[in-house]
C-alpha cells in the first residue's frame, strides 16, 4: 500500500507505505538496517545518511528516524524516513523537503493523529 501527497510546487512531499514483511517477527531495527542497505545500493540518485538514527513519536507510535540527503549541490533535498514495524507490517513515512521548507516537514508530521 502506498500514498503520496505533495505541495503545490511538488518540491515537498510525504509518502506513506505499508509493507507486509516476509518475517512475521522482524524488529523495527532490523527493518531499518535493511532500508539503509537498500538506499546504499541506489545508483540513479546519490543518497547520504546524514546522522544517527533517532526514535520519534508520531501519532502516539514510536518510529525510528533515518535522516538522509538526496542529490547534491543546489538540487539536494533532505529526506527523512520514519519506520516502525507492527504485527508483521512495516509502516514507513518518508518526508522530502529543503532547508528552506523544514517547517513544512514538521507540520506534515504533526498532522498525523492517533485513531
């Protein structure tokens, strides 16, 4: 399952994915390591992991945040991955933004609510 939303310019966006995992007992930390390995194999656009993993709460759920930068130079964007595994499914929220629009990214994440 996947959903994407973008602003009017297309420069900032959020993607939500839910993935049924092949291992029912996979931990979030293992999923995040796999995610980082896969990002390292992307050759069409450079991905750089820009910091240590952090734990953040979104809508009352704990997610591991992986900070990345995509592209280089003036075209570089920040892309934050928020991953959590629940009941055999990986939930991943991916937010893409620039330094100038970091408040947009924050407002996107704050819009998620518990249900």
